[in-house]
C-alpha cells in the first residue's frame, strides 16, 4: 500500500512547555518511518507532507481549503491517506474532507491524532497511528472509500480503536477514545485491535453514497455563515444583528422536541427570524437530539410556528457536520433553492 500521511500538528506533534502542552517542535518523522517499518515491514510505502502545523483549536476554514487542495493534488498517486490532526476540531475537519467528493469518493482517508504527544513515554500516538494504517489496509481490501476517524486513545494495541464515519462523529470527552458516533443503536461503525477487525459494511453501504454528486471545487468560507445554540435566556436580536453584519445563512440548534422560544415570551425568536426571512436569508435547524429523529419540528405549536417562518430542519445531521456543510454550500450556490436542496441531500453519510 502506498500511503500519503498528512501531518497537521495537534497534540500528536506537540511537546511539554513551561505553560503546558503546546506546539513547539516538529513531528519526529524518523520515529514514524521506523514505526511503519516495525509494524508493516515492506508492505507500506509512506510519504509525509506538512501543509499546516498548529493546534487544532486554531484550525479554521482556510486550513480546510489548504488540506483539500493538497490531498486532491496528490491522491491519485496513493492508495490511501492518513491525516494526523488535533482532537478538539477533528470532527469538523473530517466533515470538511468528507464533502470534497473529489477525494472522499476516490480513496479511503483516515483522520487520527493523540491524547498525549508522540514524545511522551505513555503516549497513545503510536497505537492510534498504527491502528489507523491497519484500518486503511482493511478498507482497501473491502473497497471502502470515504473519510473516517480511527482513534484508540490508549497505548494498548489489544484495546479497540473505534472507527467512525467522518460526517457523523463528535468529540465528547478529552480522554480515552474521545469520540462518539451517531447512528441508529450504535456509537461507532467498527473497531480494530491487534488481532481483530470489525466493520459494519451494511451500515456503511446504507449511509455512504458512493456516487460523486457534485464535482465542483470545494471551498469553505464562513463569511456568510453564522450558527447558534438556543438556550434559556438566548437573546434573539443577535440573529438580526448578524444578518446586518453580512451573514446570510444560519444554523440554530433547537431543543430535542423540535422547539424554540417563539411565543408568549420576551425572548421570542419571531421578530428576528421574520426579518431574516423577509430579507432573503435562510435559517436551518438541527436538534440537540442527534440521531435517527433529528429536528422533526412537527409536534408542538412552537415548532409549527418556526416552520411557518421558513425554518428548515436538517433531519438528523449533527451540529459539526451541518456547520461545515453550510460553509461549503455558501460558496457553491447563489440560488437559494439549490443551496437548500444541497443541504438536505445526503452527500457523504451525514443524513441517515
């Protein structure tokens, strides 16, 4: 297998400083090359590139554009791609790579990282790195394409590295395996250990649309996009101010039952949402309940009032994936109907 490894930094490539863990060294590529030789003999040929190098909390859409261009330019020369990334925003970046069908529907791509730096004695970086490559080998044999997060979170090769589809995963804790997926009755798509591999190919085939639907060049831009989570006391005037500042496309996370304050309260969203609708903006809704049901918005009176204001529920898409997808859609489409159609279409497994 010929493998392209894209190093972006993160905890994996960090070290301990006087103030804590931070980016102050380059990744030890010699150690990683020796690791590949140790665990894979001559079966793996690996090349490294470092298009960006930063902690993942500093990642933004400009970095996604760099990563997409770099991988798209090189992917035809490789069998698979491994992206080493910080854990905090890994789920956002995995979505950003997933929506680029020019790469995600050509080859298998795995994103991984570490809870502890590569230089630490008890690091999980080596296990995550090796098991991610092992997963890529399995994906090639199964003819599985797409973007996945593979993460173990321990330094034990006999423990499970969980496999998640890149558009249906979020970080929900800072230690151990870190990530959780959102499927029907499942929190991951598969796993790999030193001796065992399990992958729900049926669920993968159901989720992942292998056809390339949009061949456009992928560009992410946040200038017209804004997103908010509704909470008790949320000031609805923020939405109108954001529109006046140039935002045109919004995602709001509403409550589990598909509701938000719209009636009989001084914090009603009605005025701001009506203003955005009348001025030509678009507001999408996702639910706190990320899973099969999603933002149904068809039970309560307040939900129906939101729908009357042209609030569009994004089915069961999760927050991270929805925000990234809208940053892409805002650059792809000038036509509102085309943009809405794209947001409601399953591109890379984000919508069940």
